[in-house]
C-alpha cells in the first residue's frame, strides 16, 4: 500500500483530497490527512477506510519527522513559508514532496541536496500552472482507464 501524507486540509486542499479519496481504493493508497484542526482533517477524510486523519502541528519536529518517515510521498498544502522545514525532512528521509506554491529561494537552495538524495521536490503544482497539468493528467487517466492510448 502506498502512503501519501497530505499536510494541510484547508479550502485549497478540498478538491485534491476528494480526488485522492476516489483513487485510494483502486490504487491501494493510504491517505493521511494532517492538519492542526483534527476535526477538519476528520471531516475531509469523510469516513473513507483508506484515509487517516491526524492532528498535526508542523512545528512539532518529532511528529513531523515521524509522519514523513512513514510516508512514500508528501504533499504540502501549507503556506509557502512553511514548506522548507517539510522539504528538509523529506530530503533527509528520502521522500519526494509536492507543493502548490511557487519555488522560493529557500526551496531552490535544497535542489542539490534533493538531487543527491534521489528525491523530487516538485513545486508549482497548484492553480497556475498546476491546475492545467493536473487537469491534463486527469483526462489522460480517464482515457487510459477506458482502454485508450495516448
């Protein structure tokens, strides 16, 4: 089972969470929805057996590192200034990370370490330009699921 850690369950994460929950069973994914507001994370998990909601404080280094170690991939839906701590841990534990934010100077400074560790730190998978990329992937997935080739 692939384990996805999604940090931040706010409004901008809603569609992503719904999409991942739809894909969770057929793709054998366990989605951990981590948010400071446990009730919000639980609400977003929507009782899905492939989802796990946790109260998560990004500043709690021990908890952050334990959850990142447990994941196969990390999605950060946090404000951009909070990505760096997550990215540093992802590089240390060899976990790839995706964010919706533009690449900050701090994130750019992790490029060489990420390459050396063999992990991907992918930014800008958000509204612009990310929504175009994700919409294209969704269409391609639908074509493939119906037996089509691209």
